[in-house]
């Protein structure tokens, strides 16, 4: 099976699973249109050879391959966070559960930041909503690092059934936990504590 076809199938499966996890948008038609555009854009990039051997990237390479652009246009690398516990959160502006968990994340960030913990939010917004991200981050007053997903992010972090998906790493870079879907503050706190 060609890499292009394989990638299109994986992306389509991911999108279908996102819909099943309860993320909501402005309307079903808007979401389906955005997803269609995302699939076309990904297919074009894959056809151009942009993905190369990184299509099946292994999660053990996350630290080496993590170079993503933040909402201010700056390239961010995993090495910036070396030696610190890190929470990685996949989200989108159109995802209702993602929006609902932001206040919890803000409270815990304020509490744990002093202990060296950092949050990296990775936006998976597509072409129809990506321009909303900087304003949304400002409106929600998200004080942590917010970056845009690239074609490898979901695979490198083994993004599974949908968003929001949160992955927790201790200061040595070892994964200590993960979950998909919005969670109560008690569940987040339990995972934050495991990082230390």
C-alpha cells in the first residue's frame, strides 16, 4: 500500500474517531468541510514526498523530532523543556471538551508551574479554523506554550481515539500517563502528581 493511501486512511480514521469522542464544532457541515480540506492538504503533502520515512515515526523519537511553530511564529523544540515535567495536550478551538478543560489546566498550571512543570498545547485546528487559534489563546488567557501540530505530531505522540488527548512526562522524559477526553480536575491532579 502506498504511503499516500496509508496516510489518508490513518487521517480519515482519526477524524472519524474525533467525531465519536464528543468534540463539537459550529455545525456538522462545517466540521465535515474542514476535515475534507485537511485530508486533501495532507494528501497533497504526502504526494510531494514531504512525509518521507517520518510517516510511521516512533514515539521514542518525540524529543528528537519535536520542532513546532508556536502562535507567535517561533520554532519551539523539546530541548527547551529538558529536565522539567511536561504536559502535552492535543486540542482544537472547535472542540467543546477541549474548551471545557482549559480552566482546570489554568488552575493546575498556576499551582505546579513553580515546581518547574510546563504545559505544551498542540493545536490540531485545520484550514478553516487555524486562524482562530491566536485570538482564542489570548481570549482564554492560556499562559503556557501553544504550538501548531504538523503532519508528524499525532503519530509521534500516538494520538489515538480523539481530542482532547493529554500526555504526561516526568523530568527525565518518561511518559507517566495519558488520557483522551476531558477529565475532572481530580484526574488531572493525580496525573500531575505522578510526574514529580
